[in-house]
């Protein structure tokens, strides 16, 4: 970006001075991003005639978002999700070839220190809801297994709450875990059925949604983040087919390829041989990762 206004537009001495100063930034990529961001923000202020009172309200809004941001909750990620910006960044930065699993949002409730559990373990750890058995494989686009993959999973219970929203105890996380795949790239775990739930409306995100779209629900889903040394990492969701709000996700994260069947079963033997006295559900899903070129 240059410091010269387009032909026909008057010079903006404030913007000119700001751009000239930031043009001395030594990191080329940071310089490019900052000059573009500053130019667009100044143009926005000029085009929409932002008032001082509106600017103060915006600063208060940011402060409100910051006040609730901490371990297990990032209000700024939630705000980015709610205007489709997170998905726009993913689309621009992580294009996937046909057949590869599509990425989607990480969401505001990811924790990087979830407990590591064995294949087939129950990550619910007391979370309420119908029992769910999830299994599948992690492979690359050629069909080869990725045996070193670690599958991170986290979810809400049948109340629509995550552990970090419910008197969180770091020593007793529930509804989340890390599973290391076996040599065939297989993973499996027990948990509970996810449910649709409202986005947290008690802070800045709630203020924004109430004043604009009024749509604040997320359809039922499981979060996954897959880490590996030999393939590109993947962050995605798997959504329950037929879930309420599947067509109006507040975070714009639903993609057709990420909608799957959570199959209902009556009492009987589960796929891992567990005798189930009550009805349960199963999900079978294979993740396809890309390898670095």
C-alpha cells in the first residue's frame, strides 16, 4: 500500500503520517498486513462517518470481550466466527484438494492440555447424555494410514454446556480427550451425543447478535483437532445430520462434507463388543489429511 490517496480523493494527512511511520516496519509480512489494515480502517471511518460516541462504544465492546477471555474461552474467536471471518481465513489459508477433509472453526473452548486416553476409552468422564461410540481412521489422500496422528476431541453435554462453562475443574475435565491412533491410523472413543446449543450470550457476542442477526445457535457437533508430524494438521467439526439449526449456524461453520449420520441403536452389543443395556448411538468417520508438498 502506498501513502498516496487515489486520484480525485483529497489527501488524508493523518493517514499519510500513520502509513509513513508504519512503512518502516522491518518485518515484510507484518509491514504489508499493517499498512493494508490501517488503510482499510481509516477508509471505513471516512466512508461511514463514525462518530466519537460510536468509537467509544466500540472500545467498550472490545473491553467487554476481553473481560471474559481466558483459558477455555476466547470471546474474540467467537466474534470472528459470528461474522464469518474465521471461515474466510480458513478458506484463504487452508485450501484442500478433493477428497480431503475440510477444515472448520476451532471454536472458543479448545484446551491444549486435555487428558490423553487409550483407544476406546470413555472421554465423557461423567458428562450427561446418551452414550455415543465414535470410531474411524486417519489417512492421507492416497489412502495410507497416519499412525502417529493424535486426535483431539471436545464437545458439550446434553445441556449444551462444555466443561469450561460448568464450574471448570482442570483436574476433572469432561467431554474432551486426546487419542493416539494405532498403526492402522485407527481411533475410537466413547462419549455422549452432542446437542444443539446457544452461543454464549452473556458478553460482547451476545450484544452483537441481539443487535443484528438474532441467530445464536450452533447445531449438534463434535470438535476435532488432529496433530501429526507427517501431514498437515486439521481442525474441524463433525455435525449431526438432521440437527436443529443445521442451516443457520451462528459460526457459519457447517459444510456438507462435515455432516454425518449419528446412527441410533437399541440395547445390544456395541461395535467394540460392549453390552449396552440402553439405546446408544454410533458415528463412523474417516479423516483424510493432506501431506506437505
